[in-house]
C-alpha cells in the first residue's frame, strides 16, 4: 500500500499553531494519514489549532473522515490544561466537520469529561481492532499505563505511540488514570509484538530525532532496560 499511503508528521508550533507559545513549548506531534487514491484521511491527536490542521489536510487534496485519540490529555485532543488554559481540540474540530473520534473503551469517559464531546461522537474500540481508511488498514493497540485507555496506532510499518513510548523515555504514570504496573506490562509485553523494523513516531518531539526504528529505540531507551517488573517499578514507579 506504500504507493497510496498518505502520511504527515506535523509539529505544533512549527507546522501549525505557529506563534502559539504553549504549542511551541509542548512540542506535540499531530499525524495525518490516509489513502491517496480515495482521498480519505484521519488526524491523530489534533490539538491547538484544529482548523489549521483541517486546512493542511484539505490543501493536500484529502478529505477528513475521522480522528484517532491516543489518550485524553488536552495537549493531544483539547480541553483545559492543568486546570488553567483551554486548548482547542476535537470539540472545535467537530464544530467544523462531522467525523467520528476513535478511542479505546477505557478512555471514553475521560475523553468526554475533558473535551465535552458526547457519546454520539465516539467510536469505541478494543485492543487489536482494525480501522480502515480507504484501503489503508490501521491496527489499534490498547497500551495502558500513561492513561487507562491509551492506544498506539500500527500502520504501514509505523507505530504512532502518543505518550506511551518516546524515543527517549515513556509517558508519566503519576497523572490521573496513570498506572506504573500497567506501563511496565505495556512496554515489556504489549509492545513486544511490534517488530524492530517498525518505525516509532512519538507524540512529542522529546529527542533530537523525530522518529526511529524500534530496534534502535529498544537498544537506546533507558525505560526498556529493566529486566523485571520489580526492577522497573523501583526505577520508574514513583
């Protein structure tokens, strides 16, 4: 499918939301992907200026048919950040275009609470579900730890990991819904099915590189070094 696969990695503060101090400091990635032949596209974690993201997709000759939320945090899908600043996201996007928001079952209530979207806007998924965009197939992996319903997207040799796994480090587990034991299981077991050749595309630019093959990440990332749950929790569980 590579010849018809549409894919863009968009950095907040550089590729969209230029001049937004919060977006620039948070260094979030939004991903646009889809089928070039059918013109159908998804946005993964649209936040800050969703209208600009919609314009970018449209300028590429693509039509937005859905959103994937990796998890409920406002810097990924909108809402009130740290009880203070409102971040635009899926609610504002849905006011412009009516598309479904794809979430894991364990994340649905959190997404509704933080964004204000209703049940009718959400499509509930479970681990391993396949989501098709034209002829492009995505696999949605339930990867709890950072939040109860965090999910990664496996598509065309790429893993879009949200805040589950970064090139260096992983998502924090001390926010509401976080669970250090589940994060260890995600990193050591749930993501073990992802090949070394798969390229990791994280939810933030927290390293010099914006993507990296999983084999290199496994060799480099310190959170993947512990050999047991006890060792991992002793190092990262607080």
